[in-house]
C-alpha cells in the first residue's frame, strides 16, 4: 500500500492533469466531423453491405492520413429507400452479384439524391482482370439508367479533373487493372455517377490484422498504391468538385505534367 | 366718366365700313377724272357729285353718337429671371449678377408703374416650371440657388399654362443656360418661341467674364465598373484675361480609410482658353465612390471654388470577385464552392488547403496536383482586386496569414467584404482572437486560453427579430420559412460588437453579458462589411430532409443574401437613402430615407442618421427621427454643409445600417463655366422676333400697347335711317340733273 503522502501527490497530479485537460482549448472535433467525407455504403434490394466490408473505412483512413480532408473512419450505411439517403453528398455502391430491380421507393430516393447534386460511385467488385463487368456492374448500369433515364455514361479519360484532384494520375486502377478510364454520367458539369470496373474497394480492403484482404493484379503494391490514390482523388472530387480546373491551377499542373512525362 | 364720340351704326361690321369707304373713294376718283376730261360746268357736277357720294356713304354708315366709359389695361408681360447659381457669380462691376438682374427688373417695374404701363409678372426660372422670384438678399440667397438654368422648360410651362397668355416675354439672364445649349441652331431657338406666339425679348445681365480657370466638364465614357479602367474626358478653361497655357489636372478618390488616393494626373494644354485632357481611372470598389477632379490653383483666379469638382460614380460590378480560402475540404466547403461557381455573376478565385505538414502523401511532389498556397501574392498584392474574401474553416497561423491580418483589416475598412465561416479552424480556434482582424468582425472573440473555442452540442439556430426582418435573409425565408436544419455544433462567439447585428442566435448558449450567443452576425466596419457565421453546417440546407423538401434552394438563398448584402446590393439593404435635389455647399438640404415595409412596420422606433465628412475633418452630425409605421419615406433635414464628400449612415433600432455617400459642391455645373453668354441671348431674341438689350439699354425695349376695355357704352343714332336714305336719293337726283345739263350721261 502506498504511503499517504504519495497518494496525496498522485491525487494532486491527477487533479492538476484533469484541470489542465478541462481548461485546455477544446477542439471542435465533433462539429467538424459532420461535414467530413463519409464513404456511405448504399444498400439496395437484398444487399446486406458492401462487397468489401473494410474498404470504406480504409478509404476514409487513407484520406485522413494523406490529405487535410476530414473523413468518417466508421462510414455509415444507408438504404436507397431510406429518407436519410439525402443526408450527405456521397454514396458508395459496390457488389459482385446481380441486383434485384430497384423498387419505386429506391428510385425516388436516388432521384432526390441526384437532384440535390449528390455523387455515387458504383464499384464493380467482381470485375474481370481486364475490366469485364460482373453481374453487379451490368445491373448497376441497368438500374441507374432507370433512375436517370436522361443520362448516358461517357468515358472520363486522364484529362478529366478527377485524375488530378490531389494526385496526378494517368489512368484508373483497382484490384484489377481494368480499363484506363472511368465511366460516368455527367449532369450539369458534375460527374454524378461514376462506374469503376477496377474493383477499387478490393484494393482498399484491409483486415483487422493489418493484412490486405485482396491481392492486386497484375501490378501488385504499386497498383494498389495507384488505386488508393484514385480513391483519394474521387473523395477530393466529391469535396472540391472541379477545383483543380480553376485557372490558377491549370498552368501550374500543365507544367508539372509536362515535366513528369518522359 | 363718360366720353362721347361719333361712330358708325353698331350693326355694321368693320369690314363693311371699310368696303363702303373704299367704294366712296373710288367714286370720287372717277368723278374727278370725268370733270377734268369734260372741263365744262365742272364745279356744279363736282359739288353735287361730292354731296351725293357723301350722302350715300352716310346712308350706309348711319352715323351715331357713342357715349362710353373706357379704361386702358396694360399688356401682360412675363419677365423670366434667371435664378441659377451662376447668378451668384461676379458680374461686370464685380457685384453678383443677381444684383444686376434685380436692377433690370426694378427698371422694368418702373415702366410698368407708368400710366397704361405693362403688367409685369416676374418669375424665376431654373429647374422645371417657373415660380415667383424669391426676395433678394445676399448673393447666395434663394434667388440664385437653382442647380440648373433650364429656360426651355420655363417657356414650355408658360405656353401650357391656363393663365392669361402673355403679350410679351422678357428673359433676364447671364446667358449661361442649360437649355438652350451653347451651340443651338437658329431653327431650334425659333421653335422655343413658336409655342408662345409672342416674341422673346432678352436682357443680358453680364457681358464680361471674371478672371477664372476652371474644370468646365468631366465626362466618362460609359458606366463605372469595379476593377475596369474608366476613360474620363476633362474639359478645362481659362477666361477673363487669366493667362494659362497649361493646367495640371489630378483625379483622386476620396476615402474614409485614409488620405485621398491618386488615380490619375496629367497636363492639359490650352488653346483659345480651352483645353481637354483624357485620363483613365480604375475604381476598385463598387458602390458610391466620390472622385475629386482638380486643377492646380492659378494666381488671380476670382472663382477658386470651381478649380475642384467632386464627381460621384455609382460603381457597378461586372462580376463579383470573390477570394474563397478554405482550411480543409468538407461538405460545407463543397456546398459553398458549388454555389459560387454556379452563379455567373461571381468570379471566384479559390484556394483550399488540401494537405497539412502532418499528412503523409506517399508520393513525390511531381506526383501531386498541389500548388503552394500563394499567401503573399493573394494578401499583399492582389487583395484590393477582390470584392469579398471568404475565410472558411481556415487557420491563420500555419499558412502565414497572420502577418497579413492587419492588411485584411484595412481592406475591410477600405470597402472590402469579409465572411468568416465556422469550423474547427475558425474564429478563436483559427487564432484570430486578439488580432487586427478581430477588430472588424461583427462579434467579439474571447481569449482562447480560458474559454472553449467550440460548442459541440447539436442545435437548431434561433432567428432573432432582426434576422426575421432583415432583407438579406428574405430569400432564405422564402425558400425554407422559419425552419432551419440542426447544426452539429458552433464556434463559440462573443457579444455582437457595436455596429453589428445578430441574425441567428444559439438557443441555449449565452455570452459573457448574458445575451444569446450569436451564430450569424453582420456588421459595418469603415467602408466595408463583415459577416460572422459560426457554424459549418449550412450545407445541410441542401443535404437534409429540409433540403429535400425545398429542393436544396435554402443554401443558395442564404448565400445569395449574404453575398448580396456584403456587396451592398440594393435588394438587401435595410433602407434606401438619397439627398433630394443634391447637396449644395452652404445651403440646407434633405436626406430621404425609404425603409422597406416589413421593417417600417416596427412600431415606436427611431432611426438614427450620422453624417460624417469622409476626410474626418469635422465632427459627425447626428440626427434622429421617428420611424413611420408604413413604408412612407422619412425626410431628414440637413443643415448647411461645407464643400466636401460626406457619408450618411442610417441605423435602425435593430442595428441594421445603410450607407450613402454624397458630395456637396459650392457651385456645381453652374459654376463650371463662369463666362456669360450674351450672344446666346441675342440669338434667341433674333430667332423669335424679339429684341436684345444690355442692362444699360433695358429702357429701350418696346413693350406691347395696352388694351382698351369699355365698362359702359351708349349708342344714339344722329338721325333715323330714312333721313339718310332720303337725303342720298335727293342728292343723287340733283347730281343726275347737273350731269344732264352739262351733257354728261
């Protein structure tokens, strides 16, 4: 048992430490988090979660580590027919299996989301090595066409701002190399639906043990790093839209791209 | 008293009398010719013929005795006296021209006092319809105050008047008129008098110009737009024997945040007493801006007041240039950027901090699309080129902004707009407490060492009464009503500073004074405006249940009002101010305030007016007036002000403030050219059939004759009609007999 003086000293130290903690300027962490990037998982039909459960959290973690953008390390999950679907400007929709047709309520929810300017990433977790769409990839395109019948996907090449919102990227990459570009439905100048046939989530998924859950082919770690960079760029695109298209950046980035080219 | 004279029968028209007399004269002429040809017995034929013609004429005219009571009424003559400010300038003898004008009028009045003299109606002309000439006192009295000399408007008003039409019009002026202008054609001058159908006589008060160098005219090529070069043409002149071959002209903006700023200068070369200089100025700030155009003083100048003109430019914005600086990308930053970029009238330059020193990017610099934050370039070199600066969730310390906070404060005082938007790095947490920037924010910032910088409890902001009434939040109320989304927390802000107004407040948190903590506050500082928004959740006006129900319009409506108010968009001003008829130095004037109905409905409140001279050389003048219950304008009488630029600030009881800048000049346009123009008066008289006279020759003017008016009239025939007829028949018979005896047919 400790002597009384030692206990008093310890008590005093704890009290002082507590007071210092109480008096120290408190960070506005909680109220800053509300506007943080949230890779919200979209659930439709009989889906129960994302194809790679740890991918959204890892995405948020990588964003916070690499950039100044705050992110939710525990991303939320929302159903398309839930009124909360319009609670934030981003949705992450992934899978590898076929999808049941969206219900009327789900279509209405997603239409409200897009009408407010939201962005959705449809990530094909079952994409083939060369980007061949899985049943999810085909079903996602089919169902989005029902939600946004006036929009047709176009290919976003390396010159699109999404490839330079934070990192300078030359192509899209994920768990599989897949196609060089991303497909997107652009409305009002904003890519509101982005289709990834590279399984971006597959490259991001990392278990509690710290091990990557999926091998990345054919590029290995380099390709995984590129996939993470693409995920960061997509998050930055959601938060900053076409910021890097501003005139003040254009000339600078053009010079840097020229310097980086062989 | 009755007067009697002979006349013709009353039933004969005057043309009938003329025909009868003409026929009689013709008959006599024939008779004379006939008698000369025949020669014989001429006397008898001539006498009887003469008598017969006379009897016939009398039978037609039937003479009568007319007894009448008659008076002569003088013709109505309208004297139009020039009452413009140029009449206060020195005349030929050095005394004000208005004194000569009044002497001329007195001489005309003396002629009116003569028997059967003209009835003079003396009216003053200046602006619009003429009015009775005010009593003459000193040289700056009411008879020489009009800001214009519009003779054309006065003549049109007389022609259109239902009063007795004048028999003549006499214009007394120095000839320096707005209408007719200097180079008017004779045809246009003739047209001026055509509607009156009477000649216009003119009398020149002055013939010689005083020794004077002046700015005669300042004209701008197009409207003034902020940041856009504006060409000015400055016409200068020298007259009255003052020798000046060249004059130095300067253009300076009068500012209340420091000494006048030199915009341009140049030298005007004069030929024949006239010169023109083209200057280009650039006004960086929108709103009312007062520019002083001045020439270097000349020795011997009798009218130094016109060496300097104060020109008010209503500077518009082609596009609002906004600098948007964000400390980190968030949903709130996203929403604001998208709104700024969606508005075609906004030119946004954005810088977002995307990477902090603690971030590990796992890449080389060449793999990054990041550029250094150009804090020096933005806040040292480019700051004046922006209309507004938005600091959103931005920490001043790590990025070198601290050293420019005083520049930012001066930028606000000089007319710039500033918005600080809440977040983890804003207000106290951003290190702004105790800095120069804190002095221009509308709220006090506490000391971060003993107070939390944020309250993380979710809450729904309360509307304050001022927020309910504020026109800048009207678009938001129209979009979402009184409902606001729940905010995830707030920056801890202090009391609203003097001149600030809280529009939203925290429902439970209090400031040190016990007042509800402001969440959204606005304030006027110097020439600029600032907004403090202590939350980072306005994006939820877009992405929330409320946003879904209102199609997300609330976010754009909020920022449209905030930015519009910051830029003094009249739609969002709590009041509209105007100096009625302009301000003349040394004369009282009236400032009219129009309050919108929703604010004017506030009962039993007052508005306070503060007039300050922009150079701060005089103590502010303060007035108070009761605010009407409805939207009726309030007229606030201003005492005589000295020459200079002034700023009027009207504050309502809720603290909302409206500013209006105006200039007071001694003579204005009327003193710009002090030369009299008697030739223009001479040309006007010649074109309308009138006469021109100088002041000394006024007695020679021919006035219209009086009109005779009969009050009572009695007509009595000299003889009955049958007597005249019988006499004529008899005398004609005798004449016929005389002709037959002399062998005539």
